[in-house]
């Protein structure tokens, strides 16, 4: 197959590219390198540096490569940035997404895999429950609203333009290649700080000094498995949560990383961060039925720390 990956120089997209190549597919990576890194792109993949909002240029790449399937990973991925700059978030995540969909429509690309969000699209997930794929979507941030907007366009593109979509709703993804610098990727931030025994900031869930927000952390290898199955047409699900189903507070995560790294980092309480949900946990039942068991947090953290250590970060 010919597979085009938007955002393929980024954390998740580069892993998808690597795995798709290993399975014998031809891969083209489209990325503007605003957050991705050129060195993340596998040598065997074709690379085009391009902003996905440049619709005519995106279409020209599609017309030349003629992909059989597309996985759309490119995004503005920070909830905090979306709260400060909702118009910028919509420009990238809504108009950019539509640009890619229009290129699919123009060139007859049939399969479209969309990296959506389970961590933001369901809103608050009540204590003792997990959001499944039928849970009402109630985003509380511009980032979540933008992802929901693209999900809303997909039935139209399927019905009228022949583009068959698969929606993957990610929990909090972590693993090797995640950038520890910036506002997204708490595991990467904590891993980098743990290896220096530097302090870790615990943003409050309700009040400063509590154990922080509750999240569902999923290892990047599991995200890759879902993407490749969807690209190859073997997933069997139109919408799929990609998460572990395990509720973990920010404090629990920090202590687990410190223990795995042998670190003595101080945990510094901070205030509630604007746009943060108190609790977000996904039901992974369909994932486990379609693809298999998810990677335990302890195993994923150990592999992530090994990667950071090996690079002296």
C-alpha cells in the first residue's frame, strides 16, 4: 500500500511511519516541522515539508503520490495553547484537517484514519466510570471542540465523496520521541526531569496540594497498532478508544517515574490549569477485542526512561 502520514515527523506519526515501512508499505510523510523533527522520519520514507493548510500544495502532493490510505496525525496538540489561542487552534486543527480531507476527495483516496482525542472529547468522566465509544461527546476545551468538528465532517465525506473514515480517540499518549519541552506530554516532561532529579510540578485537580488530575496513559506502541490495523483495513471498528482504562493521578505518575528512574525529584504543588479536565479515563474493551491487551504502564514507563537515558536527556 501507499500510505501518507500527516505529522509523520512528530512523536506518534514517526512511529506509525516506521512500523508501516516494516510491514512493507510505501510511506510519504507530510510535516511542516513546526513541532516535528526531520531526524524522526525514517530514511526509507519520502518526506515533504509542507503546512497542511496550504490546500493546493497538499493536493499536488496527493496527486503525485496517490495514497491508498492516509493517517492524519498533524495537529496543534496542546489544550493549554487552545485555551489561549482558540482561533489558531481551529485554523490548524479544523481548516488543516479539511484541507487533507479535500485532497483525499480530489484524488479518490478511500481510507482516512483520524487521530482524534478521547482525553478531551468526552469532557468530564465521572468517578468510577470509563468513557466508551458511545459516551456523549462533551469537550470542554477548544482543542476537544476542534477534534469533534472534524469527526462531524467525516460522515459527509463518506456518504458523498467515498472516503471511508476510522476515528481513533487517543488517551494520553506517551513513549520514546515525545518532546519534553513544551506544554504537552507530561510523561516526557517528568522523565526528563527525573533523570536530573529536578522538581516536578503537580497541577491541581480541584485545589492546590491535591494529587492532581486523573488521566488514562497509553503507550505509543499501542497507538501504532491501532493506526496500522486501521490503515490496512483490518480493524473492524469505525470509532475506537485507544487507552488503557487505568485511572492514574498526576502525583501517582510522578512517583512511578521517580521510582523507575531512582530519582529524588521534589513534587511541587501548583494551581488548577485552565482547560484541564479533572478526570478522563477511557474504556479500552473494543481495543482489546480488536487488537489485544494494552501495554502496562510500568512496562511503558521503563521503555520510555531507557530511551531518554540513552540520549542523555
